[in-house]
C-alpha cells in the first residue's frame, strides 16, 4: 500500500506541471524494475503525441520501493536523446524531468545508465 501511495505522489507531482501555461504534457513512467525490462521500463513506449511544436513530455522516475523505515530505495536513471537534444542529468527515484520538443518528428531516447532501456516518441502535427 505504501508503494502505491508513493507512486501516486510522484505522478501527482509530475502531473502538477501539466497545468502550467502552454500545451498539455504527456507523462512517461520509469516503472519499478525498469533496468531488467528494457524498453518496457518506460510506460507508455512508444509514445505518440498528436500536436505540433511545444509538446511537453515528463519522465517520472518511479523505479523504487519504500523501505520499512519510511525511506525509499531505488535506481537512478539518466534520460538522453539519441540526437543530443536533451539530457535529464541523473534522475534520482521520485524525481521528474520535463522536455519541450521543438516540433513534429520521431525522437529516440535511452537511459545512459542502462543501454537496454530505449524509447521512441513520435510527435505528429
């Protein structure tokens, strides 16, 4: 039950950014156990957004578990685009990274720490 509450907290914080001015944001969850799940470590993956420039995507690192003492144990990830457009820096558990895409296109990304974790975002006009 604690884990579900913590996950809801993460997504609540990540989704809070959705109400900011500008286009709505799409959220990609980095799921628990993402390292061993490869491309399934990102949900949804692939992500298709029907919008133009200014589409925002939020990656929320939910790859952790609550410990019995009220803390968390988890895995940091670093989300980078294959073409060098963005780099989240080290994304600790419970943290989120937001990127605004410049326009329509297909964007490939991966976790710098875990090369089997790959994802695709397609933005269509």
